[in-house]
């Protein structure tokens, strides 16, 4: 007997909700949205769409371009070798080493970026040159930088793979050849620097290991004893300033 009033009230509420919904639908206009894809009517529309696509692609690939067209590769690999040579595991942390490599990359590449902006982007924004000329003038400083730091052997390798003739000037070298050749050269240079970094720390490890074996402490890990000495020597010789100074001076 107590459930009937509650059911009646529920039915009245549903009825009132239906009436309000119908009245609201009759008085209000619900907006509609149409999405359609159509072919471009003129070549200008097609070029505009392709330009937007190219810009979005460049923005997506911008971090990768930073890695392969600047000195970031050399810095971050050498810092990784240094941490392994010291044997400090995760000290300094990876995020700090990457940020340090990015700051040094910005320091080294700032003159190149300024020259690229003054020669290509700024005149294009002022509508003094066209798009193709602006792209060539913007890329030329980066081409000069990469060619100066690329071995001729690496450039010749990619020209030989494509069976192309030797260029007469840097402007004739396409970016599709300069970039991979530059990356290979940077990898080789950074590994050479890493090898030189490992040598003094390897000598310390060998000396400590031989001393422990001569004292009969074969169960004591040599790394535990050599790590403080390596850190002490690295600090005494001001290793960070010495390493960063030599890295920057090695860049042409």
C-alpha cells in the first residue's frame, strides 16, 4: 500500500519532463554542424593546403632536426661517456645532461641561426624575396656549418651511393646528403672523444684493482675504492670546464 503513491509521483514527474522537452524542442532551434572534404578549385588553394601540411610536418620534426643538424649529438654522447667512465651510475641525471647539451648547442649554433634569420627569414617576411630563395638562403648557413664539421670521406660515401658527381660548391650539395654525412661524422668524433675520456679513468681502475689484489682483498669491489679517487681527480683538474672548453673549441 505504501509503494503506490511513490509510483504515482514518479509517473507524474516523467510526464512533466516529457511535456517540457516537447515544448522546448518546438521553441528552440538546435544548431547543426556539417563537415565536408572537397577538392581544391584552384591551384592556389592546393598550394596553400600543401604549405600548411609542410609547416605542420616541420613543427613535428623540429626536435629531430635539432638532433641531426646541430652539435647536440656530440655533446650528449660525450657526456654519456663521461658518466660511464666515472662510474657514477645516474649522477649527473640524464635530464640534466640533456639540458646541458641543449644549452651548449644553443650557445654554439646562435651565430648560425642569426645569420640564417638575417639572410633568409627576415627578407622573406619583408616580402623582398620569394619562398624558394628564402629557403635556400636560410639553409645555406646550416649547410656551411655542417660541411665544415663533416669529413670528406663521409660526404663522398653518400655521393657514391647515389652515383652523383662531385659538387662544385656547397650550394649544390643537397640537404639529403649533408645531414646523414654530418651525423656520421659527429658520431665518430664523439666516440673518439669518449675513448680519450675513458683512458685516464681506466688507468685508475687498473691501479686500484692491482693494489687490492696484492693486499689480498679480492672480495672488495675495486669500483668502490676507485670511484672517490676518480671524482676527486676530476674535480681537482676542473674537468667540466676543461671538457666543455675543448668540446666547443673542436667545433669549426
